[in-house]
C-alpha cells in the first residue's frame, strides 16, 4: 500500500514552494521524520520530513519545479510499487561508486609531495625581525632596541676604533635646528650614525629615522590579501529567495517615495556601560552583549512615542499597530532575511540580545519557521557589522521605515562643558533612517532620530538590563 506526501502549509501567507533538492531517490528507504527534500518559499528555505516510513516508490515533482500547497510530491510504500520505476534499480546498482575512489587517491599523492618544498620559504622572515620590533614599539623604545642589537648585527664596531675623530664628532656638536627636530620627532640622537662631514648628524638623518618606524607599520596593517572567489567568471541562476527579494525591492521603490535622514550619535556612555557589564551579562545569559540590543531598545521606545514611523498604508488609511515588532536584517548565504522580534518595546536588553542571537543563528542555519519572518512593523539593519559607516537602506512595503546602524568608531570630536569647548576621543556611530515620504515627513523622521540619539547618549540602561 502506497501513501502520497504532499507539500504542507509552511506559514499563514505561503501558498506555493519550489523543490530545490531531493535528499532521497527512488528505491531508498526513509524513516518517519527523516528529511525527504528541500523546499524554497518566499519566506524561508526548509526541509520537508517524511510523515511515514517506507520505500520511495515515485518522485512526482522535479527539482526547480514550483507547486502549490497540497500538491503530491512523492509516494512512499512497501517497495512493491517501485518496480514501475525501472530507473531505480539502476541507480542503486550503478558501478560508479567503486570506480570513483581510486581517482582522488591518485590525486592526493602529488599534493602531499609539494608540501615539503615550503619550509625554505619560512626562513625568510628571520632577517626582517628587528624591523618589525622597531615598527611595533614606541619611538624611543624602538630606537633603544636598535642600539642594543648594533654590535652583533653590524660590522660598524670593527671600523670605529680606527676613526676616533668621527666618533667624537658624532657624539659632539649638533645644530639647534637638528636637535629640536629630533626632539619633536621623538628620535634619540645617540642612536643615529650621521652622514655629514666627520659623522655629523644632519637634518636628513633625523627625518629618515623618524619616518622609518611609521612606514612598515602602515604597510603591515593593510597587508591582508583578498581571496579570489570561485564564482568569478561563472553564471548561476537566481534562487527563488533572490527572485523574491528582487521583486519586492523593485515594487517597494516604485510604489513608495523613499528618502533617508542621518544623525551622528555619541555612544561613549553606552560603550563604557557595555564594557562594565558584558562579562557578567554573558556569564548569566550565555549571550554576548553587542551594541545592537541598545539600538533596538532605543528604537522600540521611540516608536511608541512616534508611531507614524511604525505605521503602514492600507489604501487611503494610515494603520497604527498596537505593538512594535522589529524585523532584524540577517545576512545569509542565500540572501537577506528579516526574522521578527515581537513586542520589542516590552523587552529588556537581555531579552532583546537573546532573541537577536537566537533568530540570527537559526536564520543562518535555515531553521526558522515561516511565520517568524512575517508581522514586522519596523526594520533594524546593522550595516556596521561589515564595517560601513552608514548606508541608505530600502524600506520594504508594507512597512514605512527602516533604521540602519553604522559601525561604532572612536574619533576626535568637540565636546562642551562648563569649562568651554574641548576636543575629546569619543565612540561615535551614524544612524540612518529611510522612510516612506507618503506618510512620514522629514520632521517626523528627525524627531524619531533625535529621540533615539538622546536615549543612547544619556546611557541610562541599568534599569533595562534584565539580568
């Protein structure tokens, strides 16, 4: 007796799905809840488990085929029906597997033989080792290390005994201009060998010594090479998810009037508070405390005061929802997905951090339920996680706004207090709000952004920590 397995309902608004990959073939045995195939929808990619145990007798839907919910995908029985599919025994008894193993074994040998050639190259860094230590250390310390190494590394001591006049001259007169330049540049005159007459130290010698430690350090900081992608020079079809994202982006841009407002926020107090509590926070919650939960909390609170940013358009009506459901943008290999944190304004930092971490992990592992990707009223995207200062994110309908958070960087800024203005090193971040100008005005956007800015710059989050 055979039983058909149909495409199940994968969410309230999901009506169809695309078979992306079969995990079983005709003739295979499958157990209850064992994955049969992978299906892609406009909400999520997921595996379809088998509701029964038995033998795969027929596969009814091909890969890359799109079918509606309720369509029969496969028949499973006791194996008697598999005779109708003559290809099944051929697949099982195919001679390819025994032939395949020798090929990789043969290929491994020359690769292994190449490896021993590498060690001679490793010896090269021995020579520049003193340069690295000079570049990495402060100016005076670095120069001192060169003096210590000079007797062993340079033939100079062999010649100096025969030229006592030059040695005395080098240790003697230095012009005031050269002495001031050395002081301003942090160069130790006693460590220099002058190139002037009689070994006198010249301005050029000081300039060369002050420049030498800086350039290797700058070069080392930018030395990480880019890895060439295997996709270069290839063509791949758009995935179903990529198609849906593209269609929604175009529709949203064509159907709404979008623009972006940006503010710069001083998050120094948040940074100090985070550093103070993050070890205890992780010990109690098992979650690392990043800046994102602070941004999420400040945004959710501001949405309650300025609900137009959280609203949507329904025909000729503006709909103000009674909750703040934050969609959190998550970067995955399949594309950008936005799982939802519900009632975010009622949650603590700990609860927000836990949900952000959980949703992000399950999104990347393809373990989200479709309904967890619906119902968002406002989106938060952390473009700073990849190093961007800020961007102008796209609002996806039916939402009316999206907040992009840039990278938190330390920079010199002008601060004011009772003593007047001063320059200080502060932790700064750009917040960019894109919004639908059909219902949100620039003044609305500015009020919302300033509310978020004031909340973050005050840094009073102890009462909302939640641990």
